[in-house]
C-alpha cells in the first residue's frame, strides 16, 4: 500500500473518531467528561491534521468548556459565543446569505 493511501485511511479514521467524540461531548451530562471528550477531539484532529470544522465553534476557545456551557446569541451581525464558566466572549460573523434571507423575511 502506498504512503498516500495509508495517510488517507488514517485521516478518514481520525475524522470518524473526531465526529464521534464531538457527538459524545454534546450528549454528555457530566461536564468533566464532556470537556475531556472535547480535548480528545482536538488532540486527535491536531495529531492527524484533520479539521474540526463547525464543531470547533461549539467549544470555548479559552477553557474548552462543552457546548452546554456556551451561550450563543446574535448581535449586530455577529454570533456572540459566551462561555458560562470562564466568561470568555468570542464573536463570529454571520454569513451574508443568512443576513439577506432574514432581511427579506421582514
């Protein structure tokens, strides 16, 4: 087996593992376990150079708190993610298409 095919197989396995860990973190009631699942997902992604994508936005960037501890609201064209554990605020722009659709609904 060539190195390229072997690398692709490893990356596919890593993507599946990251997706599973993120699902487990979202469903988990125990915040300590949920945080650990998030940490493991990040570690697996970095080790195998796999992007987390949208799932990355679910966790606090500063302390790694699970999605249940991150509040989301929309303010002035930005999604504001506020961690309820450490108080870290993160602002992400709302996509232009979503803004246009909401304006057309009015």
